[in-house]
C-alpha cells in the first residue's frame, strides 16, 4: 500500500511518469486545464524545471526542449520567420505611434519622453515575440540586427510619407524639398541607429536565454533599449527646439 505522504513527494510528480501514474483519488476533483496554453508555456511552467529535479537553478527541461525544437528547424524557415517578424514590426510601430500620439496639450512631452519609448519597443515587437514564443527559431545575433534595420526602414518610410504628403501642409514649410531630404536622410538614419542599438538588448536577452536554458527575460536588455530611447528623445528635443526646416 502506498504511503499517503508519497503523494506529496516531489519525485511522485505525474510529469515524471508520462502517463504511467496512479493519482491520488482526491486529485480527480481538480478541474482539467483549458488547453489554451501554447507549447512553450506548457514546457516553461512544467514541474520538471524545478531545482529539486534539475539540481540547479537552470531550467534544464526548457533548455532541452528548445534544443530539440531548434534541431528540427531549417535555415530557410528561420530566415523566413525573421523576415516576417521584421516586416510586421514596422507597420505595427506606426500604428502604435500614431494611435497614442494624438495632439494634446502635452505634445512636446509626448515627443520627448513617450514617443521614443513606444516606437523603440514596437519596432522590436516581432523579434520580442520570437524570443518569447519561438526562441528555437533564433540562431544568430545577426537576425536581430537585420530585423531591426528592416523594421526601422519600413517605419521611417511610412512616417516620412505621412509627414511629407499630409502633415507638411499644416506646418507652413518654406522649403518642402529640403524638408523631404531631411526626413528621408536624417530621420531615417536616426530610426535605424536607435533600432540597431535596441537590438543589442535583445541579443543580450537571447544569449542569456541560450546559456541558462530559461525563458526570455527582457529586463536583461534594459540598457541598450534605454540608450536607444534616450538618443531618440534627445533628437526629438533638438529638432523641436531648433525647428530644423520647420
């Protein structure tokens, strides 16, 4: 007869027996899970990641799962997923920027503080999604940099077209040609530079994720993001104060 205390032993966890386990009768009263969690969430939250099993703080079970999934992926598939993430991030960042940037009495404060935060985060949104949900698709730091450049170029192109062809009429610009050149050259370079810097933060998160076999923790990429946002904010402030071509 099995001792009642055996059911409370960590070594008696059902996850260890792959179905070959007789549960405590009281466990039959527990409501089944809804089944809506994605695969990585199920693995990440598994009891098999507990230090009592692994003997260390690393989430060995999650690390093994990522390694197995990574071995099943192809280079072409990984590159395609990266391209899709980059192509989606640019327009998504535009939507976020214009949606939250409605004209208010605090427009200058928004331009300097909030716009850089929103835009730099959203331009990386596709790669953040891959880090969180499809980390096995990431194999090189170059993916992050390339995605950052593509996303920034798309974001800049859409933003430039809006400013040049829609907003310029309300800004009484004396030299539209110079304004257009400024937007396409300077503004585009600033967006690309900030995005690349921010991507270094995701690279740090990814490298730590690989080394520790743990779920992605964006807190480890804070400083590169902070630098990118600061540069973006200072640029916005400088342009607003000097009124370059405006």
